[in-house]
């Protein structure tokens, strides 16, 4: 899938993952402080039939297989900070995959500004 490109974790995602680890002991009533299960594994496209093969998952909701991923355009996007963000909802038959943000900064800006 992504063998010809060595993707690195975008700085914002790295910072958020570190922040979650740091703050989690202070908010034990929150399963995940950001509301997502954050991760970074360039080999993980989500594993569902509706998950694009050129996607790299960075967040799961923990429900119904819904996950968010960088869309790499088969390696054309080399900096994941600039990659479009997709939402894959395997249970939303007929509309499983859609672009939800232009990049990870916009994704989290939209997510956190909604609160």
C-alpha cells in the first residue's frame, strides 16, 4: 500500500497524542480526552472493505468501525499534514467514505471549535 513512501507522523497528531497521554490521568472519567482513539501506523488503512487502500488511519471513534484517515492519493501526497482527511463509516451503506477536511489542522479545528 504505502511501501514506496516513508510517511512520518504529522506534528499536530504527534502533539495531540502526547497531550492525551499527559492529561489522561487528570481526567479519568474521559475514555479519550480528544474524543477519538488516536494512533499512527502507516500500514493501517482501516481494514474494512470500504476503507481506501491508500488511506492511513489516525483516529477511531470506537463505534461501528468509524475511522478517520489521511488520503494519500497512492503516494502523490508525501506530507501527511497536507493530506485530505476522510471519514470511513462502514455501516453507512452507500455513503461509507467521504472527505471531511482539507488537512489534519482543519479537521481538528473543526472538531474542537464545535464544543
